[in-house]
């Protein structure tokens, strides 16, 4: 994996390599270099399988992080490629021509995070939610608790215990 | 209207009495067979009186909706198919009040009534407008048609054999011991007819039309409340009536109610037992099965006679 | 437990446009006529549900109730995780058929709708349709904590928290998830309710139809069906 990173580093302006296990590592790449890197990984280095495409909301930094997790079946190694996007106008690059499955992930990201992928098939259609009118619900500035309290009828009388204190008082009442 | 020669008004009462007996017998027997099927899978199954409770429940439902005239007529046609089949076939040989309205050509009429309910159902279910109904009916019609072919051939065969289309005469010819039954005298026709019997009893492996797990329940998808109750009534009467026809044609008929009950039950157990141990055929598979195995036997039966 | 973060205000203004195939439109027929098609009006009947009186004689009603109690036909519609608990009831171990409980594949023939666990807004829409297509008297069982007060999905953005605000519930079975035995016990309880004539959910729904509809529409933004679609 380190060899691979050293090989690709200068050509694709990769960030530092972050190993997790012997066969799992992550690397960050600038958005404009993403397509070149993914294509080379897929066609030359055997990372033929897109395991998943997901996003992380770094609200404080004003960034969305896309993670393309790719797997090399023959070599039994997995590489996560990270891309940072501007959170205010989040537009990712459409990758469905490399992996058709990417279109589904991109549709989900559009709905759940509001990250647009121009050119991706059916990206504007509803994916899971029906008739969603609010902020995309996986964004961290969407307050799930407040939303559910403002939206759904509640039954009074629900209490929440701190598990630690509650179990302590149950199991050791004397203290 | 002048009554037919030999017609007496009391016959109507007698026929209703027969209907009553058969209805109760059918309700109990189908429940019993369901219990047997449940025992095969290690369960206890429904209580024996469950059919009655379901019937009352369905009649007692407060709301019902209609999809049009044919939607009303569907269950009625279905029920009249069952009742008609029963009424034009003598139930018990030699018992005066259970002769019903049998007449010289009743065999042909019986064949017609076997199919009548399915046709009525097709009209009614089509009107309900539910796509599942339409699909279910088209599958049901094609499967029933294929399954009835061997029966038609077998009936021709025994009509040739006995030189009559009158069911009482056919039964009369079979009296005097098991050796006189069509089962022995014309085994090929019997086998061909049994193909049709197993195929039209709506049990596995030929129950894809009505099976709840398939295209949800097929033709009766939209039927509920009292419509459903009518169809349940028919589901109790029709198998018994059909079994009576088979019993008369191939198994020597019955000369008293006990013999009737035992023979019908034994015959009904054939598809039931086949059903519990077989997976389900798809429609095109079962059609192919009938054309491949049922039809040649039927043709052979005619040729041999 | 109201601790709303007032800084977060949900977007109340945006509405969801009706799906294109459901909008009214004019169509030119093959013989040149212009006709107006309103899919929601043409394909469904919109008559509101009626309150159905009981049978006139109490003894008849009692007999009917006995039959209803002993012939519970469940709609085989699993909304959440609890659908797994319904399946074992058909198996030799629990064998709910002994108690006159049977499964029907179509809402028309079913009397009992089991909301088995959490109900997302998307599924709620289907559950309402299924419930309204059932014929009265009909019963609803809420299975599991999620139907009672939200359970572990109490802060979810997409699941309702209190089923009886949207559908008339006759009986709740608590637990997460309740075991099949609990479900059987629930059936027995429901039978007692029905025999006592207390399970009148369908009439309650008809009486408070406007309230129920308002609650349903407040969470289902893309209401793309008629108000009552039996």
C-alpha cells in the first residue's frame, strides 16, 4: 500500500497516507484530481470494486468529505480516497461512468446531504424520503430531535434515564 | 309453466335438504382436511368449526363496497355453479329424495357447471378493477381449461362405454361390487379424470391461482364481507359437488349418506395428500403437465373403449 | 419531555407539488373530444367513512362480536422490525390458527391491521391506505414501543412517535420487540375487547375523521391520494 502511495503521490498530488491496517488505508486528493486517480486505480492497480461512497459533514470547517472506498479483490486491499468539498456550494463530480453503482450513492447523497452531482442519472429524484421539505436530514445543522418534536405527535410521560446512574441506583440502592 | 313429466314440487324441498346436508358436510370436511394438512406440518390447525365462525363473521361485517353489477354477480355465479352442479346430479343412488333434478343429458350439464363458476368469477373479478384479480383470473382460466381437458376426454370415453349421458344410468351400471366400477372397467378414463380432479381442486401443486402467497390471492382480491361469505359457501359446496360427480362416474356412486361421506372424504383426501407434499407449479408448468400427461391418457382412454 | 431547541425551526412553508401523473389535465380522445381527467377524482371514490350502527338486538350483536373475535383475519403487512415476530405465529411452535387467527393477503378481507414496530412517514402513508381499504369493524394493534411513544426512534426525523394520533388503535403490545407469546396474549386481550363490544375503532375513525386526516396530513407532505380511498 505504501508503495502504491509513493507511486501515485506526486502525479496525483495526494495527501499523506493514513494506514489503518496492513490492507486498509486512506488518502486525501484534491477534487480536480479525483477522476484521474480513480480511473488509474481502477484500470491499472486493480481496485475494480467501489465498496461505497459516503460523506461526512465537517460543519465547523465548512467542508463536506466524500469517501470513495475501493477494493482490490485480487490483492485483498482496500483504499479509501477522500475528497473535500466546499460545504456552501457542495458539488461533487459524477462518477457513474466509472461504476454504475455510483449513481445510486450520488442520489442518496443528494437527498441526505444536499451534495449535487450534475450529470448523474436521476439524481434529482426522491431516493428514500417522500415529500421532504426541510434541510437534508444528514446535515449536522439539521436538528433531528428538534425536528421530530416539532413535527410528530408525542405521548406525554416519556422519561429518559442516564443509563449509568439509573443502573447504579437499581443494582446498588444503598450506594 | 307446466311442470316436466315426473316433476313434483316436493323435489325442490328435497333438493334444498340435500344442499343443506352437503353444505354442512363441506364446511366440516374442508376444515378437517385443513387440520390434516396442519398436522402434516406439525401444527394443530384451525378449530373444526372455524369455517362456520368465518362465515358468520363475514356476513356480520358492517361495511361493504361494490364495483358494479358484474362484481355482485361474480360470487353469485360462482355459488350457482356449485349449487347447480350439485342439484343436477343425483347425490345418493337409489335414495328417492336425494335424486335432485337429474335428467337424461345431465352429464353434459354437469360438465358445463364445473366450468360455470370460474367463468362467473372471471366476469366479477374483472369488474373489480384490481390488476391482481385480472391476472389471477386469466391464470385461473388457462389452468382450469388445461386441467378440464382430460376430464372431458374421460367423460366421452365413459359415455361411449355406457352408451348414455345420464348419470343415474351410469351409476346403475356400476352397482354390484367394486369390480363393476369404472375404476376397474375403464381404468384409463379414471386416471385421466383424476388428473383433472387433482388439477381443479385448487390445492398444491395446482393452487397458484388462489394461493395467498402468490399474486395476492388472485381473483378474489377485492372480494370481502358478504361477497366473501358467498364464495366461502361455494368453497364448501363446490368441491363436494364436484367430488360427487367423480364418485358417480368412476367410483360406483353412493347408496347411502354414510357411504357418500366416506367416499367423498376419501376422494377429497387424494388432492389434499398430494397437496401437502408437493411444492407449487407455475401456471405454464401445470398447463404443460396436463397437456403432457393428462391429455394422452384421456386420448388413450377413448381409443381403448 | 419537551426540550425543543428553539433555534432550529423546521421549514413549514414549503409544499410538495403533486406528482405529474396525478395532476388534472385535458386529454384529446381518439374521436377528437377534449376531456378533463382528474386522476385523484376519477380513479377513487372520495366519500367519507360512515359511522355504522350496531345490530339492533343486543343478542345479535353479541353473537356477531363472538364470531368476529373468533375469526381474526390479519393483514399480512409488516411495517417494521416486528414483522419478524408475526411469522413464527404460523409455525408449529405457536400456531395462532388454533385461536381463529388467520392471515389474509389483501386488506379487503382482513379485519386486523398490526402495525409491527416503527412506522416511517413513508410507510404510514401505505398503512393508512391499507387501513382505509379494510372493511369494518376493523381493529388496529400497535406492536412494540415505537408505536407507543417512539421507542428507540424517539428523536428520528422520519418516524412517527404515537400511532393513535394517526389511526385508531385498539390495543398496544409493549416491548422492543415483544415476543410472539406477547403477541398471542395481545390477541387474547383483543378478543376480550371485541366480545365486550369495546373495539369500535372503525366508528371512532369515522367520527373523528377530520382530526385524523389533519394529523396525517401534517406529517405526510406529499399527500398524493384522495382523502378517503376505500
